[in-house]
C-alpha cells in the first residue's frame, strides 16, 4: 500500500487539528521511511520477482525489524513517546502511535503472507495485491476519503495555498499510478534509494499544511513547528484588550 497510508494521515488531521501534517505523515509512513535504511544497511531484504503478485513485482521476504507486528508496536511506542516528550500533547502522541500501527494493518490487507507477527514468527497477509481493481479501489478510496476529511477540517487562503495541497495530492496519485502500471524496479538498491526520497514528501506536507489559518496552529506541533499555547494566547488577548 502507498497512498492509502497518506490518506489515513490526512484524515487524522480531523482528530488533532493543531498537529502538523508533518507529524501525521511521518507517523503513518514511519515504517516505510525506515525500511529503505535497513535495506541499505543489509539488515532487511527484498527481491524483484515479476509475477509475484498482480500489482507489485516485489517479494518482501525479509523485513522483520520494520514490518513485523512486534516491530510496528515498538516503533509506534517509540514515536508516540517522542511526540509526547516534545509536545506534552497526549492526544497527538496517541494519534501518532495509532498511525504507525495503522500502517501494518493496512499493509496486512494488500500483502501476501509475508508480514510476520514477530521476527521469525508466523506470517500473514490477505493478498489484495492479487487484484488490481480491488487494490486500486482501496488505495484511491482511502486516499480520497482522507483528502476530503482534511479539506473539511482545514481552510486555505489564496491560490498558492491551494497549489500546495493539490500538487502534493496529484504527485502522490502519479506515483501510485507508476506503481500500478510502470515497469518493475531494476533491483533492491534502486528500491531503497527511491524509498529514501519519501522524506521529501514529509517536507512537502509541511508546505501544504501552512495553508491552515494561523489560529489552528498550536503547541501540539513539534520543535520549530511549535506555536503559542492557549495560556499565552489568552494572556495576549487580555493584554490587547487592555
């Protein structure tokens, strides 16, 4: 699964409107952001096997660190803890962890039986990749629903603000179309380096999310994205009123 993960991240904005889309994208795609690194380090492995499934030629035969259920739980706990430590926003931390876990369960629907419960444990997958129509319906459906909820939960001002969001959405759809209809990658190394480029999507999400009104930004953002707390905003209002 690809754009379905981003669709869930977009939808999560409705639950935590004050949390940056950067954090939501990072959470929903964390497992696939880490996976290329482990490929390059030789700790996990993939091979190109045309005909392996109808949708993808990739054979994910060894990725227990990132894509086991136990691994997903560990990554979810780690990222949720980091989000809470940096923001003290409990809901943002919980949603972040839930998004990490959502990645494994969404993958479960499309993968063949290659997702282990723990390293060396039994492997599962419902195999939706054996049907292009069903996979496309799920991917595009989840993505479209996520975009709809995101747009309903935020607002944009000016054509440039619209461009940020819809260019991101259009690019993700193009990449998904390439996954569906393009030729298989030449090898594992190419897969890893292309996967590393996904970090650019996280930055793009930050640009798109700036379309939100100023008043919807707050302390649930991380690091340089942090905004004013409700208490400081209240003090400012009193001061201005005086």
